[in-house]
C-alpha cells in the first residue's frame, strides 16, 4: 500500500514508524522541517519530502497522484482540510478508477466536525475525520468509569470491552487458572497475560501471578466483576481532580460533572474564568497543579482519582507524581512523548495516557485490508487487538462454518471473542463462526497482520 503522511509531528512520525515495519507498505512523509525529516529518514525506511503539505507541487513530488491513502496529520486543521481538497481535485481521475484513494484529516478544532454537510459528497472531500480531543476524552472517561483498569478499549459499538489491569497480590484470581472465572460465575475471558513485559501462553494450565498484566474481554455489565477478581480492594470513583483546563480537561470535566464531584485546577486566570462559566457543577481553581502545597490544601488525599491533562508532558508527570505522593488513590497523566509514557510507571503513576497511541488505533482501522472495523494498538505497537467481520459460505472460507479449534491462526494470534448480532457468544473450542459474525483477535505478533487481514476478506 502506498501511503502519504502529511505532517511529521508526534502522531505523523509514530504512525510512519509503525507502518514502515510492514514490508508491503511504501511510506512517504511530508513536512516543512527538514531537520525532523532527516531524523526520520535515518531511523526509518521511508521517503521524505520537505515542503508545505497542501501545495500542489509538493503533493506531486510526494507521489500523491498514485497514493492509496493520504493521511493529513499536521498540527493545522486548515492545512489538513485543504490538502485533502487539493488531492481530490488534482487527482480526480485516480479516484474514478478501479482503486479509490482514502483521505484522512486530523482536526483539533472539534467544531469543524460538528458543522453539518461540511464533509461528504457535497462538502470537503475528506473520507475520515479524526479528532484526537474526542478520542482522548472518551478514553479518559472509560478509565474513570472502570477504576483499576489501565486500558479500556471498545468493540462492536460498546458491546464488548477489552481491558488490561495488574493482578494484585491478595486478589482471589492470583495463583489460579483462567478457569476459576467460570467456577465463580464471572462471565469473561482472559485473552493475554504479560509477565515482566513478555507475553505468556494462555491455556487451561496457566496460573496468574501477582504483578501480571492481564488482558480480558467481557460485556460491559461484567467488567467490574472481572476487575474485582484481579484487585483485592473494591474501588469506586466519586471525587476527582483534573489538572488543566484546556480543551481536553474541559471536555472531561464536562462529561463527568453530572455524576461525580469534580475539581479542576487551571494555571491561567483568564482560562480558569472561562471554564468556570461553562461548568456550573465543577469547582474551578486558579493555580499550578505542580505545586504540592496547593494539592494538599485541596485535600488531594481524599480524591479517588487525579488526572493531569495540561499541554505539557513534564507538568503532567510532575503533578501526577506529587498527587500520588500526597496520598491520592489513583493518578493518571497525559504523556504525548512515548519515552515519557514509558517512564510514568517508574514515577508511581498508575496510568499513562498516550494520545498518539489512541489516535493511531483509529488510523489503523482505515489502513487495514479486509472487513476490519476496529483496531487497537497495544503496548506501544508490540500488540494489536482487531475486530473483523467474517464473510463467506461454509466450506469455502477461512472462518465461516469452522469451529474455533479448526481455524488456522498465525503464531501469536488468538480468538478473544465472537459477537453475533451485537451479543457476545460463550466461547469454546467448538463455537462455530457464522457469516456476519464479528470476530475479535488478539495479536502478540504484529508481523502476522497480513495473514489476519486475509481472514476477513470475502472468500478467504
């Protein structure tokens, strides 16, 4: 697949690095900063072009005319939209042919997305609009809804949730096998276990140890029981403190204010005033969340959760670390740089929130072959969870008409769940896949991506 990435920021460079590992992809990255492009070229097997992402000549030089996918990921919404328009108008004959180019635009200003008919047949020719603010807000909201989880991922329009959590010593599932869930009438399935950062084979003989990172899948109504199996103390979130009153912090507070007690700390006096006028049920404080005295004065030790959502990674990590030291039960921090996200655990931070990983998951589902409807990038690209729709007739398909035990999967890939008409099926080795079933796979070996995609192609 020929992929053109416009913008070499954190998201653009991360997605380029991720996709360049797949030998079937030809990646070209466009950016104004020649130094950034030089660094990318040294680290990755990609082509780079220096120039303005929406200029016709630059797009010509970058090979936009025969690209299968154009991802406009610059930090400027208007440039992203114009780039998609220029590509559509300039190479219209390509899109009228047998192949159709997909154009993706990243938009930070969510009000663009809300304008009726701005995109589509009678509007701007953008096939997919991605708004990181919305994705991050939803992700944080889910983490707060399911305390104890370090990741929460939706499948099949919320019909199934994949979560990860650390197994804690003293919980009843530690030192037991996954079969103990069924024996205790807990409905869900353990899909993967990581021990000391390495994936473990999950079988009837596998015993869960304290400190293991456990991935499990369940219907929303059964998630809390599963989390309770991995953590000895029941956790509920009633009081939460948010650091940062920017767009993300504002949206998170807005979503939570109707059912939680929310405090929000904002460094800018003017912005704090604006936020307080919009959020009538939120206590808005003007101050610096990296000042431990302020956190203690506002009773951080009584908070069930603290989430740092400012624009600065360093401030987020420092504020979350101070909140944890001052006695807050659970702390989360937004970390845009992958290196900072990986360091968060060493600072006592319970959950690092990686915007680029969240955005990349949304991008990947539009870059996969076959009828793939959802992709979640896990463990910084070292694992993936994929939801695809099975098609075909029994007897001539890799999935349809076959039982779980008969399906040939590449090494490192397992079936996590099967949904039929939006409902999770009890999964056994004898469960048979039908046409239009949604099958969720967990891959600890992303190199198997091509083989997995083929499973969801018609007549595979």
